[in-house]
């Protein structure tokens, strides 16, 4: 997904980095969801009392259960976002940006897989959420990847660009 080029003055970005992150995020997300669906249908698993639990829930909406009646629209938006993110990863020249965009893409694809393959049907599937911390809405590995990727994008936007040197002006 990444062209392997990097900004001047930095190491090249390995071609395998973005696809590995995306694939790893999707696989980890789908494996944990399969385990949760198979193991937690009878009730939650307490990690730290009632404050941190693995608790199976299904979300037909978006983040924080918003837009619950717009599952098809959310699925189509996720497809469009995924296409945009693939192109953004391909154009990224900074390692941190590639990592961040790859995490967001992997998370988007993980949740999109639920919308495509889970009940009640194609483009209407409900996303499996299962991590519950206090009163915060339940989330999953894909959601975590999206959040971490977004934080890394913010960090990348505020860091200083790499300095370059030329033969005429030593650094």
C-alpha cells in the first residue's frame, strides 16, 4: 500500500509496513469478535470488578451508537472511507502517517466486515462490541485501532517536518 518512498532525510518506508498493519488489525479484530460471540453469549466476563468487563453487545449504528437506523448508509460510507484511506496510505511519505492511516484503515475494514457479514444481513450487519470500561460505551479492537490511528495523525500533524540538507548548506 505504501510506495516505499519517504520524506527527504528519513529512512524509506518498507512496502510491507502498511499492509501488515492493516491485515494485523483486521485479523486481530475478527478473531477477538469470533471468540467473544462464541464465549460471552451467556454473560459478561469481569476483568476488574464491574469497572472493566468483556460484555457482548451488538451495534447497528456508528460510534457511540449514533445513527442506529442508518446501517446501510454507514456501511456505504465505510466503503468510501476505506477507498480514500487506501489512496492516502499510498501517498503518505512519513512513517508515522503511514502507521496512523493504516491503523484507521484496518479498524474501518474490521467494522465494515461486521456490517457485510453479520446478522441481520449484507450491509445491515451489526458491529460486535465487547470491551466495556466504566460508563464509557462498549468498543472493540477495530474501534481502538481507529482511535489510536487518529491520535497518531494528530501527533504527525503537529510534529516538525524532517530537515533536509543540501551540498551548499550543511545542517
